[in-house]
């Protein structure tokens, strides 16, 4: 039965992601906002809601390992699976935005801050407040940066068919479908995993993180297929930023999260390496299939180590 629920939930997830992409693009056109900004804010926060729900629930249930593993696993998968897939399936990737100069550092900073926070074995409520403050700084940066976009670069956007009456309900429906689809995907996957006697950390870093990363995967692939490369990459960078700050921060505010960092050094190191690769790719503008394959290699090493530890 869990397999049936998993398949149905996947269908709902894909449907919701398509609605989300279409309506978010319409909002970007209406306000002449660059697609990257929409991807890094509205879509990124929307697709990170499943991670937040899962991590807060785990925190409330006294399962900090699941909450933290979910964030680490999601960050790894967003880069090594989602971004890699975008690179591999796209024919040409020529983003309008300089991601290295403006954005990739924002994906690295919260990861480094996270590493510092777990050295004492706990992510406290004070730490959580700092993480949320960091996300606020990122959003402020994006809003300020959007003002610097030349008007002539946005004048050719067609907004004649835009209607709030149609857009808002469909946008909300898309977000709700994504959340519901991801929720039941996670629940069914978790039940399947438990039936095989898998540990909570493994469930969190593989099963739940994979399930909660599905929105990012579907949304980014949909955006890339429609030629919205800036939106696809923005979704990944914004989602990782939201995962490490908002998701982890909300979970730690609910209940301080204890972690034995030395026990999970490989997973933490993999997240750092994947993020550094993201910075390297954007710095050298390596938006191609070779970069995608390189990221997939990191994913293979990560999955192999995880499966061996089961």
C-alpha cells in the first residue's frame, strides 16, 4: 500500500510544481522581477516547506537526528542530484546572472556557520535566531539587487494577460499540492524504510531528504525544460539557503537540536564539498554536462557510503 501512496503522491507533487512554476513566472513578468529572484525567494521558500514541516515534526518528536539529517541530505541532493540533472538535460545553459559574484557565497556561508554551531554538540535557540537573521540578510540582499536591474532589460516582458484573480488561487493550489505530495511521499517512503529496519539518521538523510528534495528537483527540471535557467539555479541556491537557515532555525527554535558531529563527519564533509563545487562551477561558468557528471560522482560516493553504513 505504501508503494501505491508513493506513486500517487509523486503525481500530485509534479502537478503542483508545474502550477508553481507557471504562476511564479507570471508574477515575475507582472512586476518585471528577474526570474532568478523569483526562483531564489518565492519558489525556494515554497519548495522548502516540506523540509521545514518534516524537521519541525522531528524536533517536536524528540528526534533531532532526523531534523538535522534532513537538512544535510537535502543540501547534498539539491546540488549533486537536482543541479546535476539540470546541467545534464539542458542543451545550452547561458544564465543572465553572474551567480559566482552575487549568489554562490550565500550558499556557502550558512554551511560554514552550521559547522561552527555543531562543534559544541547542540544547535541552540540562540543559534537558531542567528540562522534566521542570516536568511533575512539574504532576502534583503536580493531585494536590493533587484533594484539594480536595468529597465531596458525588462521592457519586453508581456504582462497583458496577467490577472491576480487567476494567478493567486492557482499559485496557492500549486504550493499546497507540492506540500501535500511531498508529505505523503515522505511518509510512505519512511514507512517502507522502517519495514527494513533502517536507522533514523539514514531515514532522514536519504529517504526523507530525497522526498523533501523532490519539489526542488521537479521545479528545477520544469524550469530548465522551459528555458528558465536562472529560475532553476536560483531555486537550488535559495533552497539550500532556506534549508540551512529557515528550516534548521525553525526546528531548533522549536526544540534545541543535539548532534554528535563526529559520528556523521562523512555526511557533513560531503555537504561542504558539494557546496564548494557549486562555488567552483559558478566561478568558472562550468554550466555543462561535464559539471553535471562531476556532481553525480559526489552523489554516488555519498550514496555508497550511506548504504554501506546501513
